[in-house]
C-alpha cells in the first residue's frame, strides 16, 4: 500500500493539485472539519459505495489517525483501485479544513 504524510498532502493542496480524497471517518467526526474537497464515505459503507468510484483515478484515503483509512485502502486495493493512505490522519493535518 502506498503511503503519504499529512504534510505532503498539505503541500499538494496548497500547490493546487487536484486530489481525490476520501475521508472514511464517521459523519459526526467529519462535522468537526475535513480536508477541503474530501468526500465522506464512512469505513463501514466503503464496500457498498465503491461502485461510485472510478478505477482510473487515484484516491487518497484519510481518517483520524491512519488506521481506518489503511483498512479502507487495503480493501479498495484488493478490488483493483489505486489508493494512497495518509499516515497520521487528521491528527497530523495542519492545513485548512471545511
């Protein structure tokens, strides 16, 4: 599984890079703030909503600390999706949130 740090993601966001970010935290966690443009698909719903994703795109997986997003990344990878897990999750995120 590919990995990236929150700091590296923040630089990509600041540089205006188009990222496909999936935040797998629960809805109430996301209300506290998410990376701008991230789509919320709680971990328990990833299996049921993966038909909404495009296998030709690369997805950046995010959660609170990196554990749940890692599980989501492994799951999606097993179905042929291109994914990167953000190590440290939102606990390490220092950028803007929406």
